[in-house]
C-alpha cells in the first residue's frame, strides 16, 4: 500500500483515540468540579492537572487564559487553535480519512464524516443546556462506533494493522500520562504513595480509564494506588493497560513483518518494551520510582511511533 | 429574455406528453409535493453523509458544498441516445486523430483545413509533445462532450472537453441515490444501467499501458489532493477501479521510470490517470513552482516508460478556437459527414465576425477562448447594457481571445424547485472512453440551471445535477 495511506490511517486512528481520551479526561474533571465544598485552590489544581494530563498545559499558558473550568473545557474540547483539542482531533481524523477514503469502508467513513458534520451542533447544544457530559458521552460513543465499524468491516490486511497501531501507540501514551500526572497531583508532598488519598479521586482516575468496574471485579476491594497502577500497567486483561497496548502493538507489527517479509527497528523496540512489561513487578516499579518508570515508557513509546514512520512511511 | 419558446423534453407545446416521459409524467401527477420535498431532503442527507461534495474556496462559508441534486430524472429514448452515441464516437475518434496528427505530421495543417497559426501559436499546443508517440495513438482517453438540445431532433455539441473532464462521479452517484429513493420508478421503467463505468475506465487505461509493460499494468489515479474541488471524484474513481489514489509526492522518477512509495518500498507505475493540469505535472518541464507534480515525469513519459491519461497537450483539441473546425476534422480524417452539429460560432479574431458580434451582443453568448467553468462569459440577453458595454471593450482589446455563439434556447426538463415542479434549462455531458476500442455507458451528467430562466448550468454558478435515464428498447 501507499506509504502516505499507511501514514494517514495510522494518524486517523491516533486522532480518534485521542478525542476519546480527551473526553474521558474532561469527564473526570467535570465530576471533580461538582464535588461539594471543593476549595477553589483544589479546583484550580484539578483543572491544571487536567491540562497536564492532556499534554496541553504549555499551550494553555501561552494562550493567557485563566485556569478555570469553562476555559479549560473549551480549550480541550472546542478550541480550533489547540491542535490536540477534541475538535482538532475530529477534524484531522476526518481530513486523514478523506485523503484515504478508498482504504476506508463506508461504515468508517460515514462515522468520521457524520461526527465532523454534527460536531458544532452537539457542542452548541451542550453549552446551551449546560450538558457537557452528554457531549462527552457522544464523543466516546462516536469513537466506539468508529472502532466497531473498523473491526466489523475492514479487510484484515496491512491497512488494518497500521490503523490499529495508531490506536495502541496513542492509547499507551495516554494511559502512561494520566497515571504519571495523577500521582503527582494526588500525593501531597511528603506523603507516601497510598497514604491519605481521597477515595473519590482514585475512583475518578479509574473512571478516566473506564476501569472502575473492572477494578472491583478483579480486586474486590477499595481502590488503592498501587493496585490501580498494577492494573493499568501490568494487567493484560485491561484493554487500556500499558501491557495490553503493547501486546497488541507487537502482534500487529509481527503481522506486518510476516506480510512484508522483513523486520525493522520498530520491531526491536516494541519487543523490548513488551518483554520488560511482561517480567516487571509492581513493587519493583514503585521502589525504583513510578514517575521514572512512566517517563521512560513515554519516551520509548514515542520512539516506537517514530520508528514505525521511518520503517514504513518513508515520505519523500 | 427571448427564450420563452424553449423546447420542453416532457411536455410538447400543445400540452401532450412525449413518449419517453409518459411514466414519469404520470408519477409526477400522482405524487404529492410534500413527498417530493421529503425525498429531496433525504437525498441531501445521503449526499452529505457520503461526502459527495465539491469545494469552493475564497467565497467564505463552508468550502465543502453539495452540488444541488434534482430528484426528477431526465429521460432520453433509446433512438435519441443511439444517434448521440454514434455521433460522439465519431467525434472523439476524429479528435484523437487530430491530436496524433498535430503532434506528428500535421497533415491537416498542410492541407489548409485548419490555419497553422491557430494551432502552432496556441498556448494549448505543447511543442514538448511534438514527435512523441503515445500508446495506441490515444490522447484523450476520457472525453466529456457537452451537448445541448433545442428541439425534438436538434442536438448540438457545445464544447469538447479533452483534458480532464469531471462529473462522471455524479452520473454514478446520482443513479445510486435515485435507486435508493425511488425503487418503484426503476421497476416501472427499463433504464440502462451505468455502473459498469469503473470497469470500462480501468480496461481503457490498461489497454493504453506502455507496450513494454510486463504483466498486469499498475494503474493509479493522480490527484492534486483533498483541497481540489473534484477530490471526491478522484477518490471515487480510484475506488471504483480498485487502484491507488496518489498525490505528486507519492510518486518519484528513478532511472527513467516512475515509482510510487509504498510500505514495502518503491513500486513501478505504468498508467497514470492524472487529474492535474499539464502545467503542474512536472516542475522540471513546466511550472517550476508546482508542488503537485512529479519531477522528471515528463522525461519518463516521453521515453514511453509511463502512460499519462489524458495525454499531455490534449488541450489543443478542445480549445474553443479549434472547436469550429471539428466538423472539418471528421470529414478530413474519417471521410464521413458529422453526425452531431456544432453550434454556429463567430471567431472574434476575424474582422467580419467581430463586427457582427459587436453589433449583436444582446443576442449572443460570448466566451473566452481559454476560459472554462462558465467564468468570464457574457450571456448577452441576460446582461445589463453596462455589462455589455464593458464586455465590448474587452472584446475589442483582444478579439482573438473570444468566440461568440447565438444564445440557444436550451431545452427544459421538469425540475423540483421551491415553487413545485417547473421547467428548467438543462445541458448534458456524456463521457467517451478511448482505448483500443471506444467505450460508452448509456448515460451522462445532466446539469440543470436551477434559477428560473437561467441558462448557466455550471455548478460554480448555481447549477445542479439530475440523474439521466436512457431507456432501453
């Protein structure tokens, strides 16, 4: 297939995944803001952590906006100047889709196109009636429809592999960043991990991964920081865990290697990260520093993305 | 306006319904307006959802527009179609022979049939192509011939489009949408299908692969990209043929051959159905600033390593100044009488014609020789006195740049507009595919001027489209 097509499919999936993740992040922030008596300081730090999680803190600071709910929400959901906003992601996903329409099934294309065409109406309605949640639910639903269309209708060839790779690279990045940021914010200085953390905040974190129910099912106890970390890093049953993402990444890269008859640097990196996750132990990760572990992961995950591009999408 | 007596394709002057429209006419009588209105909305939703849009930039608003679609089809009887098809095959054959001739021995110029300067001094004649052999001597692989009708048996060719005629995707999608909206109507009529166009196009392109191609030729569609107004059509056609849709940067030339960049490395390309203009094709040969093209592709083309469809330089055949000579071409190359008529045309470059045109501006349509898409033309009867005077000044300044034609009373078809079903002027663009054989599907793009009395059918000027039914015997 054309390198540009592979590139477009890869990014198309990344953008859809990003839009969904932003919707989750905003949902958590929105729940937080509804907590009774939350001090304005705490509110502000919550919104700030939302910006950090989404990787948009720097851009937000440059915009000169105040760190308040409506501003942050608008910046992350609808701001066309913010290249990572849900709006920008949906726009770019559709634009990528338009450029590779021949590689998409009708279900996939119609989902992208519909979502883009209805976006402004949905957003306006949500603002008018103060129903941010229904807007966020709609975004998550659209992402689900897209994924369903992709799974249900797309030919299982290399195009499928590139599309899925985009999803997992983006998702792994997102999971790692949420964990990293939340740990910093949630832990007051000098306090141990798991020390005096607010129950509500931890459950919110799980909600951001759509993992609250799964947590209860797997652990049958109240959320504990280290268990959450274990779940989101090392439990392969969790579709959004780091190891879950890498299991899929490795499998799609292997399929490409088999189809094309050659392996590249991206295969080596993915295999390395995957085996590290396979043999890692939650206690070791905590002892050597969760933040260090996650930062290192994020760097290597980015490198994987670059190597996939270098191996398959040599664009002149 | 002087057009009250336009020929209506459904209803004759005396009120009788023409045969081909009998079924449709009855259906229109029985169908409530609200139902039609609902169906039209349904059609809009379908087109939008499928992303069948064209782009208009620089006018503000949403750049992605729908071409208005009229839900009432236009109907051609089998004999009407057959005569047109015979004429089109004849005409396109002659046009390709003309192109091969002017880029080789120029017999038609030597014979004095067409003035030499009209061809050789024409900016659409590309000296780069002189002496270059193209596979099968086919230059205009895909031709779109614009036809108008003014009476029961009066069809005229208004314009030949030999470069990169667009609109065929609307022919196909209009049919798809119509079949979804009105299945019962299709059951009642015997309508020739059009959906084999993609296969016919692919066969045509493969037949014109370079003779040295080994194995099954690799065909691609080359598009300027998603911001091009016809991008939907480019991707649609690539999809119909099951070939890659490439942009300039996807291709490169190595060792005199053209390759595309794929995830498995370079892959050789044999036939390029290119939807970008000649001048953007190769920054090394033409416009050095073009980022849409492929550096070095002209050399690969001239040395016969790759086929470009349509051929570079094909524009000389559809130049409006050459148009007047097409009937002479048919006689010269084929020794046949032209089946289709040209619209009488005044060449403003000739003193007598210019004088006549200036005296009769109010009755004429004046066009720029190199213009297209309905831009820059004057429709005399519809223009104000001031507009005519301004246009006359332009004419006098560069008479060679203009031709003029009588304002034709284009036929009308029943069309669903705000006030209900009303007659609106239409034209017609059938498509002719030339490979080893000439192929046509029975249909084409009917464009309709949606404004009451308007004769301008171009989508950029408020025109819409209709499904076109060719009835089977």
